[in-house]
C-alpha cells in the first residue's frame, strides 16, 4: 500500500523521465477537484470489482444489456471470472444495488500497453442487465468534438491526493483538447495518438483523473474512457480512449455476440421442432 502511495510522488518529479500513470493501479488519486455526482446523472456508470476482494478497481460503462466497456489495462492478465460488476448505484456502500458477472473479456487485439495504444476492452456478462431508472445503457457518440466541448467525467476516486476513497460517485467537468494541441502539450510524444480524446481540467490542478476505464460523456453520449495521465504534472492534458475511433471494434463484437445468440436460439428452435416431429 505504501509503495502505491509513494509511486506518484516519485514519478511526478519529472516529465522528462517519460513516466505516465495509469489510474488507479499506480496511484490512489483519481478524480481530484470533483464533487458528489448529482443523483441519477450517470446510470450507465459501473464499478468493476475483484470478485474475491469486493474492492472497486476501475470504472466502466454499460453500453448494452450484456456488455460493459472499460480500459484494457483494467482487465489485462485477468480472467473474466475474477470480476464482478456493480450497477445501479452511485454509492459503493449501498446494498440494494446489483452485481453482474462477466463470462468473457474482449481486449482490443492491438492493445499495446507500452505504447499506451488501443487501451479499450469489452466485458460480456453472463446474464442481461435489468434496466431501471438507476441502471441504463449509454449511447455511443460518433460525432467529432469541437475544441472547448465540456465533458462529464464520473468515477469513484479520492477527493484529494492521498485522500480516502469516497463511497459516493464523483463527477467533474473537463474540457476537450484537440489532438494536435494535446500531442504538442506532451512534447509531441507518440503516446498521444488519434485513438485518444484528450481533456483538460480547467480547475487548474495537476491531478484530475477519473477511475481508469471510467466514462466521459458529452450531451449524454459516451465519448471516451479514462486511459492515462500525469497526476502531478500541471498543464498536461489527460488521454482517454475515443469511442468514435473504436466504433468498429465495439460494434463488431456486439453484433457478433447477437448473431451467436441468434444462432443458438435458432438451434434450440430447430431442436425443438425435430423433437416435435420425432414424437
Ligand atoms: C450494507 O450492509 C453491511 C453489512 O451487511 C452493513 O454493515 C452496512 O451498514 C450496509 N450499508 C447500508 C448503506 O445499508
Ligand atoms: C453468472 O455467474 C455468477 C458467478 O459465477 C453465477 O453465480 C451466476 O449464477 C451466473 N448466472 C447465470 C445466469 O449463469
Ligand atoms: C423512476 O422514474 C419514474 C418516471 O420518471 C419516476 O416516477 C420514479 O419515481 C422513478 N423512480 C425512482 C426510484 O427514482
Ligand atoms: C511539436 O511539433 C510542432 C509541429 O511540428 C512544432 O512546431 C513544435 O515545436 C514541436 N514541439 C516540441 C516540444 O517538440
């Protein structure tokens, strides 16, 4: 625990060392400068948790009754059976909310952790989510953002550097930063690529992360998932996986699974028919 807390302090001493932080594996500071999210503001928000520990590890969003979307670095090296997904609550302590269980993880096939690229993954659930007021899928945004667009970032995170993890979901408005400007701000590093949506926290503080995999929404539609940033470095925009850029990846897997289940249904129907005929 101690080393986790100390790491950001060491890393933030210089950007020149090219260190980048993935929240929350290496840092406990996530949304800093946020506030308690308004009731019902993010019914698509989920908490990805260890099934054994019950601890919150990453954020994510519901995009379909069977699918959750998050960052690939949240699922890397782990089995689907190691996770549970908490839905329908903005309070981690609330007992009335529902858990769902993934049976498959689909990581982007070109996920390149060292290059910070294609950091996006889908989790397929073993049963369909029951939607209600507090639990809803989010629509995917395909439109290009204009510079200065305001995005809503939500997640559970500490309220200040090294602070406690709140049980209440936090929200923060951040400003979209275009690709060229973002890359230039990162000394033209190739770590920032066109698959990223960058944002700046205009509260002017260095640290402004949501949870890894956590949703950024514009006009009620999902535009990005938290990827990486530099918590202690003032003025460097954070980078998130762009939903528009990964649209094909998402759609392909969602429609493939629908086709699969259609095939299964068809098989069952055919089986039923055969049995009928054999009687
Ligand atoms: C949830 O349940 C736990 C243990 O069953 C209890 O300690 C806690 O107070 C409950 N929380 C709420 C918000 O009811
Ligand atoms: C889904 O997985 C969980 C955990 O393994 C299990 O308890 C539950 O029964 C499963 N649900 C279905 C519909 O298979
Ligand atoms: C759900 O939404 C309906 C219609 O907007 C409202 O009447 C109801 O009070 C809501 N229920 C909860 C639990 O928020
Ligand atoms: C980044 O690239 C732009 C355009 O090629 C150039 O004008 C700028 O000086 C570069 N900045 C750094 C820090 O290398």
